C-alpha cells in the first residue's frame, strides 16, 4: 500500500507539472520527459510488470472491504449501498 501511495503522489505531481508547463510554455510537456518521469509508475517491483488489478480496482477493493456502507453519486444518479449490497456487488464482479 505504501508503494501505491507513493505512485499516486508521483503521478499527481507529474500531472500538476504538465499542467503548469502547458500554462507557462503554451505547449505539451515533451513526451520523452513524461516517459522518463513516469517510468515504473504502478509497476510491481518484484514482478516487473503492472499488478493484475488496476490501481482503481485496488483502491475500490480496499475501500469497499472496510466500509460499512458507500454512497456513490454521478450526476443526478445516486447509489447507496450497505455492507450486504457491497458483498453482493463484489460477488457479481468476481464471477
């Protein structure tokens, strides 16, 4: 989890830097610089590849696993799940 936290911080820093670069220089951050600064982001250092779950799935799994309930709002749609609903959703996803 610490590695994930560090990668999220690094990715956030890279996005902020790219936005500032575009504001100041009026063009995109050079591709070579982005590739260099983003090297090994979200890569398992032991396996040398991306983990089987995406970062978002890992984060959702951690949140849903410890949550008693969750409320998700997207536009006018709102979804409110209790622990039982979360478990059912998790079972459906694993099938």
